[in-house]
């Protein structure tokens, strides 16, 4: 009973934070550390509890069981290490985007970006997903800001 209440609090907190983050027009600014070091891997160790839950969530999603996939991702986030969260939030965002919940998806992508390792290619992919979610929300100025961030990061990759 207590565990169920705690889970409801965690879920409510995640949704609330996602809604707060989804109101941002341009998102977080990359600090100088992120600009200087862009080769950190984006992975979850196969022996991590979060890895197993992520794989189960992907399988559930492939089978059209989006609600189950969402529950598995929520569990994975609660047991994940800080460096694993970005992958889980991205997957959760992609699930929400596929469900047509673009605002919630954007919040998840913003969290993935916040927790993202210093990896420009990864950040470009996240900004592209943010752009798509903003387009689906009917937010052309937000989508343009995300597209501009994609161009900036790609310019850093190419240089």
C-alpha cells in the first residue's frame, strides 16, 4: 500500500516536472564542459537493473502495449543510475510522442537533454525530437528554436 502511494507520488512528480519543462522555448544551455568534451558514451550497462526494464519496455512497445511500456520505463527510471536516466527519458519521450502526447514527450526529451552525456550527436538527436514534439504541439517558434539548436550543434560536430 505504501509502495503504491510512493509510486503515485513519483509518477505525479515526473508528470509535473515534465509539464514545467515543456514550457521552455529553447531549453537548457550547454555549459562549457559540454562544448569541450563531446565523446562520452550513451549507454546503459547490460548488468544494470534499468537495462533489463528498458528491454522489456521496448518489447512491450513493439507489441503495442504502450501502457505496460510506460510502467516499465517508470520503474527503470526509479532504479537507474544518474548516467542512465537520459536514455530512459528519451525512450519515454519517444513513447509519448508516438501516443500523440507531444507536450509530455517534450518534457521527457528536456529531461533526457538535461541528463545527457557530453555527446553532441546524442544532443542533436534529442533536439530533433524536441523539434518534432513542438511541431506536433503547434508551436512553430519553439520548433524553430529547436531547429536552430540542431544547426548550432551540427556546426560544432562538423568543425
